[in-house]
């Protein structure tokens, strides 16, 4: 799909250079253009929301997937993962981790696990990676002094997640 075809799905945009446009991002309530769209010489399209929206969020908001950013042909192939597939993998991973650690599961959790397995869900290593991260030492005093607001928000969010899921 060309950049122009993508632009036709947006409400407000303007050219800012050869093959480059700024548009109002459809993934958030954008009052002034923050979405940069660039069409490369090989017909690939790049999108970047300077307000922080993910590319997939932008594409989903206009009814597209990753394949829309690639030119037609066999050179580029898009793999489209359904959200439910990832969710099923997550459910299976958590249920199998609970079984390994002999943690009780509610009847509702057991049903979710069975349904996720039936739909093809599989363990993906997420629970083990969370545990590895949780066991890492906290930052040193010097590192704490060098942290910015974004780092603090991330650290607090992680600590809250681990406290709720311990």
C-alpha cells in the first residue's frame, strides 16, 4: 500500500517534503499533526507518532495491519498475529507456571487454560523472564541519582506489578 493510500484514511495531513507527510494521529486525540509518514524509494512506508503511539496502534486505528507498510510482492511478507493468539499464549504460560510451582488455580482459571490450549495457546517463557527481572538487584545509589522521571515511573510500575503478582 502506498503512503498516499494510507493518507486517504486520515482526516488531516500535509506534505512536509518529498515523500514525507505530517498527519493527525488516529490512535489518539491529536489536535495538531504528530504522525510522520515517509515513503521510501523501495515503496516501504514508515510511520512514527511523535506523541508516542505505537505503529501498530496507528495502523489498527485506520483498519490496517503491518502489511500495509510494505510494497506488494514476495520480497516482504507480513506476519499478522491476532491479539487473541498472544493472549492464549500468556494464559497457558501463567497456568503452567502455577502448576510447576504448585499454586492453586481457580475453576475459572482452569477453564481459561483449557480454552487457551484448545485454541492453540502455548507457553512462551514470559513467566520465567518476569521472575528473572524480579530477582535482579535494585539500582545502586549512584544509579538512583541519575534516574529521570520516566525511569522512576518504570521502576514503580514494575515494583507494583511484582508486589501484586508475588
